[in-house]
């Protein structure tokens, strides 16, 4: 594990997990929730599949994959033990112990046999990994022949960073290994996947980020002060303002990549 990946593993404190869920919904550490997942999976039959979720966090999307999209089983993998503990508690609370399991992993080779999963999935987590080529190669290895790959992530524009984007992406307590949507498609192609399609979600995220900013400085502000203190509440508002600005600049571009492992692989 690199120093940066270790930093991310330690970053998700209980307070941060609560902070993110207050803005993005219970069970979710990235924006969009059920509607965004439905868009990622549009036209794809998940029913009966065994799914791997790389970077599962606290398991909110895994619950939806089973309860709303019919996955037979979801294995969530993550480097953060605190997040996995919450995911396991959620599975027990919802009676999904037979349909969900969670594995603590380190960056690098995944602890699963070749061709194990009928779908591989990731929601806004590969941005944290320094070796993206290896991550997609591993997803290809553990995917069964014919299995789809469905990935959402935080991407950047191909344009040079604005000063605000440089500060956000490369400085401070948490930094990101930002890449373009097209670069992610190339990683997927090199790994061996075919039938690649891309969905740039910048337009959606512009509206979403503005709404998040308004909620945090308005109706959610007193809740944040009560839960985390005024300084952290103000910092959360500022972070939301910056994300909305970066989306408006076209610098911050969430997006989806879908492809398929060849059936003859």
C-alpha cells in the first residue's frame, strides 16, 4: 500500500462517514444514490449475478444491487475497516447476510479466483488508487467470461487544471489521482474488455453540486454545527462550494464506464 493509499484508508473516520451520509443519503459515501445507480445499470440485467463491488464503502450501493436490481450475491471489497464494519452491520440489520459479504483488501491483487464474478462494479473509488491499470486488470481477471464491468468515478477535464482544481485535487488532507474519462476507457480496453461505452455526468453533477451547497449552507447547517462543531460545518460548506465551482468550470466531471469481458475469454 502506498503512503497515499494508506492516507485514504485512515481518512474515513466515523465522523466523516456520518458527514458524507448527511449530504448524500444513508448508506452512501458518494453522490447520486439509487437514481444514479439505476442510470449506471440501465438496460443491464443484474438478476441472478454474483457481483464484486471494488471500493464498497459502507455498502449502500450493494444493498441496492440486491434489493432493487436482483443481484444474487454481492461481495464488497474495501481497504477501510471502519466502513466495512458499518456495511456488515447494515447487512445484518436488513437480513441480507446470505446475499452480502464484505472483504478487507489491500491495493494490488484481489483475493479472488479467476472468473469468479458475473459482474464487476465500482462506484467512485478507483480515483483513490495510484495504479489504475492494475485495478482494471484485476477486475478483468476476476470477471467471468461475458461479465459486464460497470464503473462510476470522479474524472477531470482534459484541459489544464484551474488554480481551484489544482488546490482541490493535489493539496490538503486528501488528494486524488485524477484522470480523464477517456483515459479510464483506455485502461478498460487494455485490460481486455470490449463494447466500451462512456457517460459524462458533468451536466448532472453541476445541478447536484449546487443543490448540495445550498442545503449545506441552509437547512443542514445547524445539524452540522450540532454534530461536528461550527468550524467543521463551515469547512463542509466551503468544500461543497468548491465542488460546485469545479463542476461549473467543467474541471470536475463524474462519469460512467461500461464494457464487457468477451464471452470467449
